[in-house]
């Protein structure tokens, strides 16, 4: 469906943004791009219908991918809750109490979102710290 295709496009862009933020150097990022660009390109081409049917799909997906990546950064304490809210004041509002994130206007279950963001952040950090590529 169109909705599923859009979600997959957001997920792919989120993956690329997260990888770019976790690379320790420009050389590592260049290597990652060389090794994985064909896979990313092929994957995005698979969802090209959504792009053809909605010229704003790339921009909309990138906005959501940035929101998701910033949320993962916040869950991993890379940025503060206040900084996240400042960056995304028109898109989402986050509160943290007793280690649980409460998200308004994000469209996802707060507890599941928090758990997912932390799991993804930890997995990416472990993978990169062991010198493995994504």
C-alpha cells in the first residue's frame, strides 16, 4: 500500500541518518557509503511509486526520518529532551518522567517508541564500536 511504502521510505532514510550520525570519521562515512549505497538505492527504488505519486514524499519522509533519528539521539542521551522539543516544537512534544518518555503528537505508543529507540541506539552503537559496518 502507499502508506506502507511511505513508512519504508521513512525507515530507510532514518537508517541512513542514524549511520551518518554514528560514524566516527568522514573516512568511515565514505566507506559506509561506498559499501552500502547500492543497497540503499535499490531499496528506495523499490518504493518509487510513492515518490512518483507524491512529489513531496521525499521531503515528508526526510522530516519524519529526522524526527525519528533525533528521538533516538534523545533516548540515548545524545541530545536533551529540551533540545529535542526545541528542534521539533511543531511536530512533537516529549516529556520524561521516571525514565519513561511521554510523546505527544508523534503518533506512536510512547513506551514502545522509547524501547525501540533505545534498542536501536544500543545496537548501532555496539555494531560500530566493534568496527563492524551496518
